[in-house]
C-alpha cells in the first residue's frame, strides 16, 4: 500500500510540469525543492542535537564562491558548486572541530553558529568592491545552457532541484543505515556516556557537520543560479539562518519528510498571502508564521509532520492490534 | 591621529554605558529565569517606536513619551512571560531558545506592518560638548549618565531590599529559595517585568541618538549577547566590564576600518570566548 502511494506521489511530482501548469506554479515548486533540500541538509545535524543557527554562512559561501567564479572567470557553476561546497566544508571543519574539541554544545553551539552566519554576511558586505556589498550582484546571462546551469524554461530547474532534493533525502537514508547514525544517536542522548563507551565523538560530529555544510552550500548555488541574483541578506546572516532552522523545525527535524513538509507549508503560505493580499500583508503572514512557530515549539516540539507521523503510527498499530491480535509486525 | 583615537575612546566608553544597561537586562533574565532572551534588542526597537509614535504623531513631550514607553514595555515583558516563557519553563533549553528566536520574526514584522520599513527618528537638537579636542554629543552623554544612574539604582534594589534579596536567592538556588518561602513564579514575573521596563528605558536613551527601523534590534541583541558571554552568563559585574570592553573595541575598530569590520571583530571575540572561556572573564570554571 505504502509503496504504491509513494510511486503515485512521485509520478505526480514528475508529471507536474508536463500537464501545462503555469510558470508561476513551477516557480513556487522549484523554490520549495531548493529550500527543502537545504532544510533537509540542516536536519542531518539538527536531529542529533547539533542545532545550527548559522547555516546562512554555508549558503552564502557556496553561492558567492560559485557566483563570483562564474562572473569573473566564466567557471561552470557545476564546478563552482564543488569549490563552494568544499570551502563551506572547510569552514565547517574548522568551526566544528573547535566547537566539538572544546565541548561547545546545545544553546552555546546555537549562539556560536548564529554569530558565524552574521560574520559571513558582514564579510560579504565589507568586500563590497567584489561582492557589490548590501546591493548584491546579478549573474551574467548566457541564455539556456546546461554547462552554465541557466535555463529560459523553468521546467529544467524544477527537475534539477527535485533531483537534488531526492539525493538529499537518499543521503539521509544512507546516514540512517550507517554506523554513524548509531554513534550520533548515542552522542545526542548522552555525550559523556557515549565517550566512555569508546564512541569517537569529534569524528562523527565533524563528519555530519561537514555533510550538512556541503549540502547547504550546494543549495545556495542552486538558489543563486535560479534567481540569478545574489544578496548577502537573503543568502547569509541571521535572517536566512533562522529561516532554514524554522522550516526544518516546523515540519519536524527528526523525520525524513519533516523538513520538506515544513518548507512546503511555509513557502505556500507566504506565496498565497503575497499573491492574494499584496506585499503589505506579507508582514502579517510572517507574524502568523512566527506565532505559529512559537506555539508549535511549546505544544508540538516534534514538529507538524513528526507529530502527525507519530499519531498515525500509533493509530495504525492500535487498530491492527485490536482487529487481529495474533498478527505481529 | 591621536585626537581621532581619543575621540574613539571617549565615544566607546559612552556607548559602553548604554550597552551595559542592555546587557544588564539580558543578564538578569538569564541569571534568574535561566532563559536566553533572543528578542531582547527587538523589544528595545518596539520601545523606540512607541516613543516615536507618541512624540512625532501625537506631539507628546519626549520625557512623558519615555515614561510611557517604560510602562508599556514593562507590561509587554509581563505578557511575554505569561504567554511564552512560562509555558516553556519545563521545556528543553534549545526549545526555549528557538521559541524566543521565533519572536524575532514576530516583532520585526509587527513593526514592519505598523510603521513600515522607513527610518523613523525623534528629532532632538542638542549641542555638542567639547573637552579640549574631544567632542561628545550631549545625547550620548545623557544616555551614559542615565544608564549609570539606573544601573546604580538596580544594584541598590538587588542588594539592599527584600525583593532584591529574593531575586538573588532564586538566581542562586531556586529550590532552596522556594524552601525559604519565596515564590519563584512571582520572582520570574517580576524579573521579566523589570527586564521589559529596562528595554523601554534603553529605548528612551537610544531615541535621541539613533533612528529606528524594523531590523534595528538585531545588531543590539547580538551586541548584548557578546557582552553577556564575555562577562560570563548571569554575572552582572562581568557584564558591566564587558560592555565597556566591547564599546571601546568596536569604537576603535570602526574608526580604523569600517562599521562592518567593527562588528566582525566583536563577533569574533564572542566566538573565541565561547570556545576558550565559556564561563566568561569573571566566571569561575565549572565542570560541564
């Protein structure tokens, strides 16, 4: 049953651009895929208690590296993605090593990463001769090209972003099946106990942090290529960093589909209100979103999807047990 | 060049005074309630809008507007405690942090919807005071003096009154304080109210110096964090010293290079302190 539902859903998503939907709907879907990709990457570490409030740093590094290399040296964004991802990974390595070595955890880790995101944003503004400062810069237009990752037709980006999202979800599964997941879960529950049992805390935490940073950087490149405009306030700093964390938390960072569901809800809500009620009310929708978030953290700490999943699972297992008590799962 | 540095030093010290007040509020809340108020600077921003609205739109005198802002922000702090912080007292530390970070979104967009994105300033013409080659704005001097007076009063309240004793007792050991007949719930409420009233007061000191916009609070929240962590979380004396260090350092860095670099320097100090000396300059080393 479940597998069939999954295949139907995947078919619908793949077929979506083929039935002649408006470019606007494709645009919204593409935004959802890109940010869900980043939020999923964020949850790689978030779900093990490494809550980063500075993923804007990695997005910014990735997007600006690829964007500047493309504009000044005409380097393909595919290569720029790798370079930016590696740079973000190195940044994660340095900061992560320092944090884990000195035992920075929990809210201290969150505050430290918050500062990191803001530093990257300020550096981007400070080097205004190269980055355009607060005004940002636009990418050179080259028409449609696979090599330069720019397309006139939105459907291309739709499929590219979708594949990246699926890859990120697949990577989540890989982490789940690896030895790393067991180690990280033990660390997340009780770090000192895990250490005494011989779990190499720093190594495992670093690995997942670097993966998460790499994904965020690639997401940054995708977003920049899609909108062909880079700005330090939308790609780094406190705002975007908090947004990523909130999307994942709203959906539920402990479940595979949580970050995707959270991103979908937020993006759809925002776009719906913006289109139907105008720019003035975007502020109101943001207020509603903030209030919803605070309420959710108070009443549903596992997120919307996480809580739903748990409820459904409980109902399903309860029902099957009451109907045929002999059956085992 | 010497004159420039002397001016930077003087202005850094003046800035430090106001920052000390900001850090005091954050520190008090952290010390007593053990919650990191992520939206503290945003509360100051709302207070500044209250003063702007009263002064510019309704023509209320600045002093009256400031007093009203202290009251309104005090009530705001009380509401915040009852609606957000109290339900979260039993939650995980990280969830408290994230919920209060969610308030940043709420407050900034609230300001955006009500007052728009433009800069709003209260126009006050005050002379510039010169001491030899050092030039100081009267508004900065007033803010500095006012902040020191308020800090003195708060110190007196904390150390010389019964309520102050109760607040310090809850900060030190909640359970023992409860056994001594103190109701920690009421102390929490009082602390958040005082913290809220402080944001209104800081707004009054800031209003003649800065123009306000919806994202005004962000950099001050970060500044306050930097100071609080530098001095040691919950350590009021450490926060006082930290405020002047950060005030002078950012003032110098801004003169030598640019304001962005000054902020980068402050944030880098923050990261280094969290890594190397998380208990802060004055904190005692404790096992974690």
